[in-house]
């Protein structure tokens, strides 16, 4: 016999929720940053990306109740086109509409923003090398 609880279980395993939220947040950050900058590997791109992540992080942290969180999450973080499969949509919707689960989504969103604001060392080193090349070219031109 199937109980009501068994029927209402999400199609996707709960362990996959962090991946779904991360991908959704990543889509927002990348689209928002790319709209305001030209080059993905430029200092301006990474500065804008970090600022976008931090602003969203602080805004989420300020959400003290479910209604504030839902307005920000759906109105801002979901304001860019996202590819979400039907079963993924259902899982996210279930957590957002749950009276207790919204805090899980909030925490996962903040974690994703923290991760996405980090600039990989390879990008930092590439930027430093580019700056050094420009400096050495300028110094050679001065001679």
C-alpha cells in the first residue's frame, strides 16, 4: 500500500537540490555579469561578477522571513532565462513553497554565491601575466 508521504516524495533525490540551486544561481550570475561586461577573462568581468555575487549574498542574508526570500529569489535570481527540466522545476518549487524548506534553499543559494564569487588562481595568474606583459612592453617603449 502506498502512503500519501511516499507519493509526495520529490522525483529527484534531496542530495541533488544543491546542484539544482547552484546551477540556477550560476545562470543568474553569468548572465547578469556578461550583460554588463564584454570580456569573460577581464579584470572588469571578475570585479563585476564578485560584486554581483556579494550583493545577492547580502540581500539573501537580509531575508528574515519566507515572503521576503521568495520575492527576492523568484523576482531577482530567477529573472534571467533558465533551462530547468520539469522534474527539477518541481523539486525547486516544492522546496520554495514548503513552510520549512525555504531556509534550505536560502542557505544553498548563499553557499553557491560564495563559491561563484571566488576567482580561480589560474584567472588571477593570467591577469597578472597580462599586466606584466603590458608593463614590460611599456618599459621597452620608454627606452
